[in-house]
């Protein structure tokens, strides 16, 4: 029997200041999509308005109860939602050109600031939960950026009990207008379909968001600490 009422719920944002999993500099696990296609399906539908939930820059605070109540409607039939977290090690992307590390060598400096997200039943069978999210980031153009457009890499990973089932790397295109060196980008919506059952709800999954970094960029973030 189909549930009656609103099926959307906001995903709680969990602060993970020391979380080191998955590694922001690692490539997607080989064969994750091919070896476990039944576990997590990832697709990118057309733009559908997401529910916005803010994170303070730098310390990645968890969303407040007020923010949750503003975007979630009480509904006994709404599904449990997956956990959602940002990696502090991967929340900043500072990229230089060549071997220089001065301000004049800076290509871009970006920071993850928010993850607008929601979840609902994917269909009336209640065997899948759909989580929809976007990533909001601030991007600063450095003196060494060639031209006024750049692609910013980030990833979304899905795991259960510290086992990564799916990691997809995306690219956010940033076009700086003339005389503008700082922009806020909200990415296209990403949809995740999570299999559930009576024994396992969507709360068993964790969705992790981070910039996709080089090993050097990751080491710099860890040495500097969260901003």
C-alpha cells in the first residue's frame, strides 16, 4: 500500500572533522560500478530544486535543528535517510602552477560550504530510497589561472560499514566574468538510488562529499588543518 503524505526528508549533515575515509586523493575504487551494480545506482537527472542546508565555512558544523525543521515535514511514512558528511581533509582545494607556491603561483582556491540535500522513497515498492544532493562551493581565481574558466573536481562516495560501494568524480565548471575573481558555485543535482529492505534502512549508508585532490594537495590540507 502506498504511503500517504509528504515523502521528502532532509538529510542530516554530520560533522567529521578528523574523518580520513575515503581518501580525497584516491581514484575511484577499480570495478566498483561493475562489481556491485546492484548495490548503488548513480544518475544525474535534470535540474530539480533541492532543499538547502547550510554549513559554516572552515569548521563544517552540523546543520542545526532549526534548519532541519525548516525543510522537513513530519511524516510517519518518510524513509530513514543515509548519513551525509563532508571530509575536512578534502573541504579545501588550493591549486598552484608549476613548482612555485607563492601567491603569484596560485591558480585557484576553493572551499566546500554547503550540501543541499533531501531523500524520499524512489517508488511505491519502498525497496529503494532516492537521495538528491547538490554541492555549494566558493571559488577564488588566482593570478596564475590561464583564462577565466576552470573545472573544479569533486567526488561523491557511498559506503556501508567503511566499504565503498560507489565513488563518482564530477567536475564543476566555473566561468569568471570580467573583473570578478570570486564566485559561489552550486553544482547540478546528483541522484543516488539506495537499495533498502525491512532489515536494512537507508541509514546504513553514508554519503561522503569532498574535493578530488592530488596527493600533494591532500598533504597540504592535512598540514594546514581545516579553515
